[in-house]
């Protein structure tokens, strides 16, 4: 094992200092508007755009990397003292093939005809914004941090320590689209007070554009981006020159009123009615700092949690879905994030206002200051409930080429436990090596009454190179037995050492049997207790086949190890426990998905193999159906058939997500779930009529039923009416 890691590390270092792919930056001029455009999506006939030169020349990233886009795209930019205007004309030789798969705000744009542009307003290659739309005129926006690396451009909610792409950031702006015989076009009106930038009058911003042509399974960019990256990679952006920006202040307040009716059907049979008032405020301090304040905060409009099946002995991670905490989440992130969620976070916002049982705890008041001050990124957060106070201080110095150094301190004070408190202090940093390599890590310590401070530590070091055809990663993490981030998240307690490695390759053959890309790869994750006991190991060997048609097939095998120091209760209903021992197994893995642009798409992930001394079959099919651009549905099922020497059992989790969009700002959503492991059935209906981002009318119905066999043991229902109004004060 030591030899394996030695050679992997040598390979990584050689790769990190290998040849880079420097690409010449494109440039576009911003013109001062003589007349303001009429924001209706019609660009070709608008006099305001007639004399504005267009930029073209989009280059494919997929399917034919490096070749010109198959359809012409024109982009024009101008500005006024108040707004930035962006117009795009997306020509299409067959407009009937334009696909609109979703009409909701922030819907994933990779699966339909769409246009996105990104802005690096500080030109620091670290922080920026994304704005996008489709032919239906939806609003799509996101914050970019960490240079845009490590985050998903489509995942709606935070899945860990906050990657480089926060799609949960919502701003107040305007966009309209128009479909004609030429294709489709769109106009963006972005208030300058929505953006943060330096105080210089004449500025140069980073900018890039992405267009998706669904009928061709095509993705193209104005400033070329190679296959391993996404449009949010700021170092690959071109330049926007000629911008003249006034320094400004703005004030926004969002008061809300809420009414709620609750009914519980159990031995108590109680009914309650509540009403409440609250307020959010946003103040722009100059052009680079934002102060957010909240009083009597309520998150009744947030979507319910997705239920999970747990066949492991470690803590489950539930993503944050509350808008206040999702904004600027990347700034407060230090920890270790994986593709399946966080394993370690110094700050996890769900610790504030949500109890261990998932129930809401009233938040009395709070504030957050974020932005750039004296060329430093800063973040201050303070929140209070009736029983606890939470505070965070974050500072980060960002430098060229994706390099930064930072520090963070957290403090949690329990007001009901004689001043009980918990603190975490952390340092983190990243060093960019060329355009493709980087080394990053953190070191942290915690302070908790009655726990040994000498054992209350954690640290991580990782090195990676993300090349066009080969990606390599190696990392080491260690946690002391007493490390206790009570404002954060810790999947495994009791201390451990973790080694991880990854070699991921991407090859594009010359149209061999319709194959677009072949991705063979190997991953390893291993956990050892501090006394040397091997707790978990997983060697994953896989190959992905992606076809030009949009179909994908993934075939893999997993070599697993699970070490138990004590018996583990895996199924409480049948009282089945796994004895303490070490279990070595092999399992096969098969994944299939059809093109997501189809009106009917299907995917399934299957695992078959050994499991804690027995065997398991796990199947996770998902069916997506859409009718036009208004109705979308996603039906999923998670099934486990487990056979152990101690007994057999089955688990299943069924989920239905339904959406009907009356318009981009008015839609009805439903989340229906049943989990036989917990015996819980839940319903979450939400009607949303948005005035602007974060404000409008919300009608929410929740129902939860606990089954103890038949009949229903208990049932709770709630109906919530919430209205919030945005007042924009200059």
C-alpha cells in the first residue's frame, strides 16, 4: 500500500508541473447606452442595439471539442449609470427543435437550449457571478467562489462545504426571451447595485458566454474551455473592457407576514393557529460590502428535506435549503467535501435553527457582513435563538492563479447550560500550480469543556492536477479523538486517518461506434482509527461510456472493507445486528442513463455484491417525464434487498417530485415520499408566486404520517400562508 501511494504521489507532482494550456483571452467592449433597450427579448429590431457591435466565434466544448459551433451566436453589451445590459441572438436553422425542458427559476440549463454568461467583476479569478436563461425566459443566477472549481452548475442545494458554484444565490434582475424564425434571443438587465466590484471608475472585468444547443447535444463557449472544466472557471474567461461604474449604495428591506394552521392526530388530537411577522434587510456598503440582517426569521417556504435510507453506522448529511444561509456559503466553508456530501465541515448552517429531529427552532435575529475590504475577503455572521448564540469570523486573502490563504473562528454558546460554549479555530489555503495543478489544505483545533485539547485537532492536505485527459488527486486527512466542531458537521467521530487517491481519464475517440468519450478511472478511500484499526476501505474501478446521442453506461467494481469494533444494529424493526468483525467484499456496479433532453428520460444505478458478511442488491431507478415546458416530474425509487447470516430484510424509499410552471415566476411544486425503514410518509406542496428573488407569495402544505403497521399511528398537517414584499430603497 505504501508503494502505491508513493508512485501515485510522484505521478501527481510530475503532472502538476507539466505543460499548461494557456489560451489567449478574447476581448469584448462595453458601450455606454445612448438609449435604454426595451427589455422584451426582441433584440434584432430594437433601435438601442442597432449600432452595438456583436461578438461571435463560439467554440465547441462538446461534442467536437475545439471546432466552431454549429449555429451562430451574437452577443452585445452596453451599460448605463444604473444597469448592465446583455443581449444575445441564438440563431437556429430549425427553431422547431429548440427545447424548453423547464420554466422554473434556477432550473438546470445544461439539458435545454440556453445561454449563460459569467462575470469576474474584481478580475481576481476567484469570485464572480453567473446569469442565464432559456428560450422561455427563466431567471438563472449563481455566485462563483474558489475560482469556480469544485461545484456543480446544476445542483440546486448545497451538498457539502460549499463548492465553487453557489446556484442558491438569488438577485433581483430582469430577463426576457423571444422565439422567432431566426431562432431565439434574450435581453438581460442587471442592476449594478446587484454586483460587487472595486471602486475604480474604469474597469476591466472577466467575462465568458456559454450556449447549449440541445438538438445537437452541443455546448459551446466564447472563450474556449477544455473538456474537463465548466463555464464557471474564471481563469478561462475573456475580458470585458470599457465599463464605467459609479460607486453606489442601496438598501433593500423584505418584511413578511405569515399565518399557519396546524393539526396533529394522535393521542392528543391538538389543533393550533399561529401568525407572525418578520423582516430581512440588505444594505450595500459602497460597491464591495454587503450587510444582511434578519429579525424573527422564518423559513416556512423552504422545500422539505429529502428522506434517506441509512444502512451504515455514520451520521447522515442533509443539505441546507434555507436561502439566508445559502447566500455566500462558499466564503464560510472549510472542511472536506465529497461527491456524496460533506464528511467534515467547520461550519454547517443547519446547526442554526434546526433541531436534531429536523424541527424548526425559531431564530430571533441575526446579521451577516460579507465582501471585500482592503483587498481581503471578509465574513462576519451572528445568529441567535432562544437557547443558543452562534458567531463566525472569516478572513481570506486571495491572490492570482487560484491561490488564497485564510482563517476562521466559530463560537457556539448554549444559554441554558451555565455558559457552555464550543469554539473552532481554523487556517486554510490553496496554492495554484500553473493553470491545472493545485495544493490545498487546512488545520483546525476545537475547544470543548471536559475534552482533551491535545486531541482536539484536525488537518488535511491535498494535491491535484486536472488535465484535459488525466485528472489526479491525492489527499490525507487526520482528526483527533476529541475534535468537536459543534457548529459544523462530522460524519465520523472518535478520530481517524484517511488516505484518498484518484486517477480519472477522459478520451474522445474518432467517432468510434457513436462513442463521444471514454472515462476509465480508479478511486481509493481508506479510513483507519488512530490505533491503526482499518475501519473502512473502498477501491473503485470504473469506466464511463458517453455516446454522442446522450446515452451513458458506467460499469464498475468495488472492493470494500468494513471493520466493526462493536456490534452494529442495522435493522431495528427485525432487531438484526451485524457482529463486530472485519468484512471484505466485492460488488459490481452498473449505471445507465438516457439523454436528459428527451421528454421521457430514465436512469438506474445498481449494486450487487457482498455486504457485512452476506449480500445485497441495491437498485435506484429514476424516471423523468415532462410535458411541454410547464410540467416536469421525477419519480425515483431506492430498493435494498439485504441477506445476512443474522436475518434478511428489505428497505425501500419512493419519491415523487412534481412541478407545474404557470410562468417563470409562478409555479406549483410537490415532494411526495415514503420510507419503509422509518415508516414515515410525507407530503410537501408549495405554490410560489415570486415578486422577485426571495419575495412574493408562498402557500405551503405539509403532511407527515408515522406508520406502526396498520392503521396509521400518528398524522400531522400544516397549512402555511406567507407573503413577503421587496422594497428597494436607493
